[in-house]
C-alpha cells in the first residue's frame, strides 16, 4: 500500500476549478518529482494534499487513512510536513526559535532532541543558531524551512520549488540535503523548476498540465522521453 495515494482530486479556489481529476501516489522509500508549466496546478495539488484546500471530489489516503478533509495541523500530527516556496520561515525569529516553533505541538524533550537532530543534519544552521532568519542566505533559509518541517518527525515532506531564487552553489547544497533526508527514511515529493536536477535524484515523476495528469513514469524514462523533454524540459 502506498504511503500517500491521491485519487481523482478535483480542487481549486472558490468557483475556480484548478485540478480536474488528478491522481498520484508515493511509496515509503521514494522521492517523486512533479513537473509541468506554470498554471498546471502543481502548488494547488500540494495545498490540497496538506489540507489548505478541500477537494470537491476525490480521495487522499495517507497511511491507509482517508485524510482529504482533515485540517493541516491534523495532517502534520499524522506525519505530513510541507515546505512552501514562500514564507517558509519566520524572518523575525532566530534559527533556534524557528526550529522550536516547528515543534510547537511536541513536549519539551522531543523539541530539544529535534533541534539537535536538525543541527546534525544541517550543520550550517548550528553555526547560525542565534541569528535572525532574515540574515540568512536564500539557501540557508531553504535549509531552515526543511529543518523546521523535520521537527515533527514526518513520514512525508512536500517541498515546493526548493531552488527558487537560489544561485547554483546554493541549489546544489539544498539538493544534497534533500538526498540526505531521503537516506534517513523520509519520503519526499518535490515541485521544482529545475526539472533535470530534481528528476535526477528522484525515483519517479509526474507531469501535470492544465490541471490534469499528462504523463507519469520512472524518473529515468521521463528524462529520456523525447516528447517530454521537448514539451516540458526545454528540449
């Protein structure tokens, strides 16, 4: 049974329907990348999975439980975490305070353990632990966003555009950390503008366009599919 199974989701904003029957799944040990043009519905899919949007039809099974109508905090309690593209850290708080906020629902011992684990996984954050988040580089903020998401010990992390606005060196560092998270047993779904880089660390991929599934396969086959490369990967 997949860790996450999304079936025929119809969702959007008010009367504006963005997703028209999207389906996907993620197994426990996978990294999955979702690609597609702007406006394809990728971020809407993440917001629907996490509970910020409620689908009008369709099912979302997580750990074999129907969670489509659960609020985001309830999904976090069950083992989901979300790193949005924007506003994924509290800029006025220190690195340490951001991490502690990530574990707000846990007891103090678990929070302390989570913070130390975060510093072990992201050593650069330990060096900056007393610095305000607004002083961090773009790459460091992305790492802090991921570290904060890990404070709840999730089974699954959804990461939206981790390389957005980053220079090549910072992008490389962030993707190395994503690979490290996966080695620790966390399943990961990525929306990413640098599709080549993301697919190269993924097991499988999905292509969305106009709010619908267009193609899905192993990451290798997507990278080597001439039609997909021409239409969605820039040739």
